[in-house]
């Protein structure tokens, strides 16, 4: 059985960042640099010092992080995270706790990528790989962490749960 990951500001930020692309919104991609700054502040992270020119590289990072949630295979998840660590110049460090952490990155986007990948790696190493999921509600693609005791959550939010229950009810009635 997988364990519930501890509350982590960076993990919360990763969820928020990945969910800036939402097929239920119009337009689906809401990512902006000011939004990234607000998400960092909401998760009580230090300022990320991103500029408008960083928007496309942050989109690339977001899409790579999303793959960790979308992949059911642990080896693929490891590959995605290791790829991020390699691509953005992560350095392993022993930090207070003590625990091993990925640090580094030559610029703000690289530091964001390394810190976000480190948060996902900690969750997976803690036994939570099976709790990192994408919403089963069609067409939603939002990500979430299943923190329920039974580990049976299928939807990112009550809205998706209600939409899918209504659709199932309508299909049974026809």
C-alpha cells in the first residue's frame, strides 16, 4: 500500500503549476509569469525571479512534470525525473533533516525545475508514486495527490466527480 506524502510547499506548487493547463477552461493554458509568482507565494515559496522571456521554458518544465503524474509505470516516472535533474544541472546535497536533496540550476527556470522535480522525487521515494494521478473525468487532465486513506480517489475535485456521476446516470437512463 502506498503512503500519503507529507504536505510539502513544493509539491503543492507542482500541482498548481501542472493545473495551469485545464481543458475545462477557455483558453486551456492559463500559464503566465505573474501567475507562477502568485502560485509560489500561495505555497509560501521564495520569489522565483522569473521574467517574461522564461514563459516558454516554464511551459516545457510544466509539461515534463505533468508526465510524472500521467505515467503509471514507476520506471518511466524515474526516467522523467532523472531527465529533469540531468537537463537542469541538479546536484545532490545532504541537507538538514538529514536527507538527500537535488539542488542547483544555473538560472531561475532551472532552479524551479530542480526544486519541483526534487519534491516529486521525495514523494515517490516515500512510497507515494501510486498516489500521484491525473483526473479520470473526461476531458479533465488536472493532476492531484490522492490523500484518502483508502487510496481510491479518481477525480481531481468534486466538480469532476459530479460531472462524471451525472454522465453515468444519463447513460443508464437512455
